[in-house]
C-alpha cells in the first residue's frame, strides 16, 4: 500500500514550530451541580495559568464537542467561551473540531497548521463533557445511533458496548488472550488512576476477581470492563516556538503524526483484531523518522481493554498478540519494567468523558513531558510521548508523536 | 426512505438477502452505496446472496440496549463474512436453551429467511449455524 506520507514542512527550532505550553484539567466523575460553562471556564483559566498567560494572549479559541447536549454544544459553536473569557472584539476566530474519540489528534493537526502558517498565533483548545450526570438511558440510545448506520445496522439493536464486545471476542481468538488477561488490563490502568487526583476512580482499587465477577454486559465484556461515562474537562494552549521562547516557556512540540480511516460501520471492518493501527503506525514512524523504540511513554485510547491492546500491538509497543498480556503483566503500570502507558488511568479508570477521553490522554502526555504531573505519578525523564486516538466504531486510528522542545 | 434501503428491506421481508451490484462494473458493494465506490457509476442493482458465509465475530447484548430493544434482550449480534466476499452485521438465532454457546468463530452460518419475514420483524438479516434446523 502506498503511504500518503510526506515529512513535516517544519523542523525543531523553526520559529513557527507549533508547541504546547500549558494544560488545564478538572476532576472527572459525577458532578450534577457543576455547570458546563463553569467547567469550560475553569479548564481555560487553568490551562492559561499553566502557560503563564492570560485570556488576552489568545487569538483563536477552538472547541472540542460535548456529547451530553446538542443544545449546550451549540453554545460552543456560537462563541460563548469568547464572551465568557472577555475576548469580545479581540478573538480572531472561534470554531469546533470534531472526529469523535480521535479529536485529540485531529485538533492538534488543525491547530498546528494554523500556527505554523500564521493564521493563528496562540490558540486555546477547550473541552468539557457532562456524560456522567446526563440521563444514562438517553446517552446509551444516543450512542447507539451515532456512528451506527440507520439503514443497515441500527435495527439490529447494536450499541457501543456490543461494538466493544465484537472487537474483544475477535481479539481474544486471534491473540489467545484470556478473560483474566483482559480484566488484568483494567486493573493495570486502575493503578495509575489511583495516583491521579483528577481520575474518576482515584480512590477505588480494582482486582481481576472483581472484574470477572461483575455482570456480563455484552459477551465477553463484563460491566467493569466497560467505560464509565463521566463529567470532565481539559484545556490546552498552543503557540509558536518563537512565542514560547520570547516568554521563556517550556514547550512540547509535535514531531509527526499518522493515521488511517479504516471504516465507518463496524459491520464493514474487515480486520477487527487489527483495526487501522498498523497502517497508522507505519505512516507515523515514516513521517517522524522515529521507531517504537524511541518512545518514552504512550497514551493510548482505551475505551475497552482489547481496543487498547490492539493499538499497542499495531504501534509496535508490544509483540503481535501480546498487547493485553503485556499491559496486564504490570509492565506499563507505575514502577513497571516497560514504557509507562495511560498514566492518568485511561478512559477505563479516569472516566470516559466523551470526546474528552482522548483529550485527557493527550493532556496527560503533554503534562508528563512538561514534568507537571503530581508526584508520584510523574515519570522521570519523559522526552517523547506517543498519543493514540480512536473512538466511535473505531473507524479511525490516529497517532501523534510529541517531544520536549529545546529552549536554545 | 431512500430507494436502496427500501429495496434491501423489501428483500428481507420476502426472505431474500440482497447484495448491491454495480450494473456497470458488476462488482458487489456492502453496505449499499449511492454510487459504486469502484467505478462511480450510479446505475446500481442487486444480486441475491447465496446466504452462506462464515461467522466472523458475535456478541450477546444482555444489558443496556438502545431504547426500544429492552424486550428483545438478550440478543446476539454478529458480523458475517458472506461467501460472495462482502460482509454485514446481523443477528444470530439462539440455541434451544436460549443461549449461543453452540456458535464458534470462523465456522459456517447461513441466512435464516424466517428471521425477517414475520409480522413486525425488524429489517435485519438473521443467521444460524449452517445445517441447523432453524435455517
């Protein structure tokens, strides 16, 4: 297959190299009294403070969608956050970027292009979600309609957990992974969440026995293997390397990216146990010149244990068929022998904040490179992080490579 | 409802599983499209599927169905790779005990005409183990 890959037009040290300079986050969980706009405002202010900036430094506001309410989402598109932040008649543009769970990757591509081309100088990206406090039944039905073709699949009763079940079953067959291996992935993620004060399950431990004793939801997935919908929010600031240098800000650059859209409906995915990850990885490494051995840390979308395991294998971070066993072994957990993965606890333990699940992983990757994670979650000497996003029917596999920017 | 959805569903109601076929290049498309993805022709017709294929993956939905499916729980959803080289999502008929333990991946299944022809049946393809009485 020919690869639609070209090197980035920009290299480390260029004045217009797009960089992250700050991240902000609020705790995930169920907070019915927390207002959506308040959450967005809080993550905005936290991200700006982290970047040593104020709202007036921002010329472009980019929104990541909220799935809990189309009504509230409309507020974002209609520039409410510009007004909330006092940027009336200052902000140049306000708009939304959306590709479901992989928005984390695509929003960075879009913002990077804006900054390197000069269409934007400093961009504030905001996300908040109210899934945890929304009506569960309404959300389940909404998720059973979004990304599932009305003409060909909706009448089957397919829902998102069943999509996870189909992928998990095929992955188990092809990898020989056991139910214990997959439950073990959930347990490994929980160990990171127990070190993350913003995680939904920061204060709850988890065992393989507990996972396997929980109710079967969609075979072979047990209830505790399904992501818990959560409220949460993340913001981050990107600017040019020249601007970061002028302000003497530590920064994280984008060393490359790659991806593939493998299908739309799950019924048309021809290789459930691989999805698009091998192609996405090949393209990513081709663009950056990196290999899997160059990665210090990975933040990989984990709505289900098999989804993460398949990605980790396709990305070359585990041997073929060994993804679940590698993660379950504890190698990627705190103090493990391998590269740390999903150090915020992942969607499965930090909480599934809709489109924000992937964004929280991205923010955690940036935070770790900046050295700003809470002790003892902060990993020493993290220079290069891989971010991997997907979601919905796992229609796409998207990868970003981030690295600490030089300050010379 | 658009024409190809209506025709596909009409086929299911009559106990036929249809696969879209391009009138220009004769290639098969699933799911049906508005233009052939191979040659971009908008002249699209149908081929009747043999109804035989291989069980690629299945899951039994037991909890948290979409609204309107509660009374059908539990139900099994399957991706079937048809012998014609295309695939689709459908349902699996249960074994006599109401479960699906008799199914195994990569084993033959066949389209069950009764699944979509009854009164009020949903417009979705049902499959059973090849050679089982339900087919």
